[in-house]
C-alpha cells in the first residue's frame, strides 16, 4: 500500500475515477506473482505511473554501481543521524548493489488499459471467490476475532488479502532493503523512497524481522496485504502475541489484523456496505450521479433509485451514485466505507473489486446490470487527447496528464450537458470520436 501524497498507506497513484479505465501502466508493485493485467492474475492492484521520456534508457541509470556506492555511503550517515545503528546498517547493506530489474520495472513500463468489467472478471472470478471462501473458512477463528476487535467485516479483510497477494500465495520475493535503496538512489522519486527505506531500517532495528526475511514487491510493499514500511509503523499489530508484528510469515494473522486496524484507523463503519447495486429509473437525471452529491437512501428512493429487486436500500447513511462505466453500465449507491477503502487504493475499480469480492465471499449475488462490453478503454495518449480537445472546446480539464479524475469527469459532464448528451461523465471512445 503506497500513498504518494502522505507516505503512509494507500495505493500507487491510480486515481482513475469513474471512467471505465482501470489501469494504465504496467507491472503492479507486487512483483513476483504480481497482477499484470495483460499477463497473469495474482495480485490485482490497479496501477498508474508515468511513462519514461522518449529515449530514456535504463542503462543510463544502472551503468555502474559506483554512483550507488557513493550514495549509500552518504545515506548511512543520514540513517545513523536518525538513530539507525551501525550493526543494523551492516546487516541491511551487506554486499549491497543496485538492482537493475527494479529500475527497469519502475522506469520502462509499456502501456496498457483495461475496462472495469475486464478488471472485475479477474478480480471477482468464480475461482477467486471459491479461493476466498476457502481462505475464510481456514482462518475463520482468527478473522472472527479480528472482526470483533476492529469492527471490520472478515469478508472485507479476506477480499483485500485476495487482491493484494492471492491469499498469501504471491507476497513478493524481492529483498525490500535492496529494492528501496535502488529506488531511493534513483532521483526520480528519491525523497519518497528514502523515507520508506529509513522506515524499513527502523523495522530491522526493532527486531521484528531480519534483513533476509524482509521480502516483498519490487517497490517495497511487504507481506500478505502489501504494507509499505511507513504503513507498517502506523498500523501493523501483533495479533498473535509473540512480541513481533510479523506480516511476512506463512501465518497471515498479524497481516490480516493489521489490515483491519488500518481500515478502522480511517473510520470504517461496522455493518455499512461499501455500496449497493441500484436500478436507476427512466428519466433519471445523470447529473446527480457525482461523488460530492449525497442523499439518504430514502431520498434517493423518492427519486426512483431502488435496489435491483425494486426495494428501498436500507439507511446506512448518506450516499452518492457511482457510474463506473457511465449510463450504460452498472450503478452503485456508495457509502462512507467506499471512501475508507480508497485509503487502501484510490482506484474506483480496486474499491469496487474489494467490495464486490467481499460480497461474493459472503454469498452475495453477481452484479445484475450489463456492462457496455462493446467499448474499450481509452489509451493513455487518447486520454490526453480527450483532455486537450475538451479544453480546446471550452471545457477546461485543468490538467493534460492522461488521468481521468474528478476535474476531467466534470469537464466531460459539462460538455455532455452543453451538447444534449447524457451527462454521466463517462470518458468513452465515442465521446473522443465526437470531439474529433
């Protein structure tokens, strides 16, 4: 879990909004066995990272270990000033070298995009649901205790475990210290990764794990539910009572409890769903389907918004309407717990994936609505083109960054309204073709 803004927890910067686009850059930070949308299905974390500049080559970064050795010597001094002992540094950096594969994964990533339905087809496949139910049954006693202690439903914790590491099967095999040192030396995001490296060294200093045992993704995310070192310090717990907060071992209990503690720390409401699939009435004003507009379920019902069986959604608190694939896809009434799950990963697709998988593990139904499966996701360059064309037409997206977040969604909605289209904010290929 990485939160680029706070350095605490969350996701890589994947705030893709309700666009149908799930991910745009490639390898997920869960490296070995990581979910790469075009390749395998293990970890399912949507990821968005910048594409390298034209002509930028990894060999320019990793041609020699000499600059790394010089950086490491200076870093040791900074680490000791932060209270890291020489013994811990010697253990952590024994025979330390830069990891060129980490640099390659971070810098040279080909682009891809997936729609939300393609993502959910993998994230909440029948096989993953069966595996989730089996994992829950195997660890039910511990998960029930974790739920009682932290107030986070065991199915939700299990679902995060499933998407982050395929229920512990793929936790990553990279040496965390080496990976973080490599990324801290790489000046593109040096400040962030040096802070994470210091946090990892503090974990070693405390004796919770050895340098050899500290394994994880190539980007430094660790354990069953992929905590970054800073997240570990803030939220990891010793559930087993052995004196260590061990998120790395085959025993997942500390990691699962830490995940529940994390969600509880951000205000998880026990008994409140992340969201409920709803049916929108004919003539629904799609301009109302925006995150900042919230109403009680009874008020939504007065506007004709009911669950898929035609009943009033129970009053779980204020809620907004989310259309992750526009007016032609499924609609969800989402509650405050949706926002809590966003603290783990900001991509709507990931949050829906966690919530939907948790519901299915608990015996809930499949999504009833059809998806616009004839659509495809916009590529990164197409999303930038969409932003340029919207701004040029007088509907300012304020950024030309290829990310379809709230600013772009609002610009899309304004364009749709001005042109007599359904104002669902959906950044589709059809919309781009119209702008062209």
